[in-house]
C-alpha cells in the first residue's frame, strides 16, 4: 500500500500487487554475472554453504566500483 500524505493527512492510498520472481541458483548466478558481480557466495538457511539443490538460499556478492 502506498500512501500520499499532504499536510500530515492521507489524501490518497494506492494498492499495488506484489510481483515475485523465483530463480534457481544457476539463473540468479547468471544474472549477477551479467550485472558485473564477481564470484558470489551462496548460503543456505542455516548460514552454511548452500547445496546446489537447496530450495532456499542467499547470495552474497560484490561488484567492483564503476570508474567514472
């Protein structure tokens, strides 16, 4: 829900649908690579390295600074 507030009062409320995207580890790894991120770490729900077939995982990645 998004609210537009003017002078402390809500003048409009807009509800927007949630958009969820589901990616496999290889798909998300490819997206990171295409965006310029280096070798990411992939962790499972317990904080240990995730197995390739883990249903839930977290990517930790960094990208070198973009030079001007």
